[in-house]
């Protein structure tokens, strides 16, 4: 792809073939523009996604080798919707050193495209392996993506969870998937392939700047529509009220912790990242 520079080893990954729906993607892209227009425009949302990433990098850079403290991690957790309601017990007491050590091991490990899935798995096994800790994988995905969005695409479970057979990927898969299982994996190679497919689609439809952020927004819009259609029943612990898809879009991407100015799109660059009160 010519839209972002990919490290050599990414190009060497064996990637699955994705059968995406062109009409479905086009419709979602058009709806994304419409729903964002009333609340600052797509450009403001692109800026907000960038600001979220900048907040992560600043906190980690300021913390240095010792890593962020509990208060800073609590702020960042506010920008991770499937994490923030569950991470609380790990931000205090004897659990916090375990959490911090796991995080620093994850983010400081040298990048090797062939070992990204193993790296995430090693992070996850430092926590209990049960339904109550499924958020741990999302934490790893959010951290890697926010700190290095060019190298790590968004790999949260709501993008695709093969075991649960649910996620944004299913909503843009070609053909009838009501009774079908999509077997393409949900590891690093699949997410790299998905991002490249979406970058190509967006470029073919006139989007040439900020493609990484547009991909996040498009995936968020696709799954937000699914949540809205289900009445917020999925992930109800995080999405608890029947709101329109733009509210779910903001929550999925953690942008409900970023203030977007409605009266001036450029003013979104002054957005404030903060832990939501909800």
C-alpha cells in the first residue's frame, strides 16, 4: 500500500483473504459523514482521534522508564470504553504493580510483526483468564494502537472477535452471514489486512489524508450502527442507553472523553482529554 509506510515484516505476514462488501462500506462511509456533520464534521473527529493518541504518548513519555502511575492510567482508561469500567480494582493495592509491570512489558517489547499475537497473549496471561477479564485484551490493543497507530491497527474485540463471531468485520462482510461463521482469524495479520483493504477503499473514494484515523472512524461507525440497531444490548455495561449511532461511535473510540467544539472544526485541536464522569 502506498498510503502509510509499513515495516517490512508486516508485508511478509501471511494475511487472510477478506470478502468485504463494497456497497456496505460505501453506505457506511456516507453515513459517517452525515452523522459527524452535525457535531463538528469528520475533520473534527479525525483531530479528536489524533488527540487521544497524543494523550497516551504524552503520559507515557512524561512518565519515563518508570511508567505511568495509577492516576495517569485512570485518565487513559477513561479513553478506553471497554476497559474503564473494569480496570478499577487493578489501579490500587497489590494488583497495581502487576498491572503496571504487564503494561510496561507490553509497550517496551521490541516490535516483531510475527510475534505481535504472542506479545498480546503473554500480556493477557498475567491476568485471570475468565469472562470478567476479557477487557484485558482490549487494553493491550488500545495501548499498542494509541502509542503507535501506524504500526498497530485497532484490534479491539468489537472490531472482530472470531470466537464470538461478532464485530464490525461481520457487518461489512459480503453476502448473508446470519448463519455463517467467518474464519479469518482475529490476530495481527487479519487486522493489518483489514486496515489495508479499508485504506484502499477510502482512497478509491476520494479520501487521501489521515487514512489511519478515517479507518478507525469508519469501523466505529459500522459497529455503532449495529449497537444502535440492537438497542444497546451488546456491551450493555458500557453502552447503557438507547442513543443514536454517533453517541456509540464516540464511545467506541473513547471520544466521549474528548470535547469536540461544534462551532469551529479547527477548534477541535484544543479538545480536552479527561476521564468521563459516567
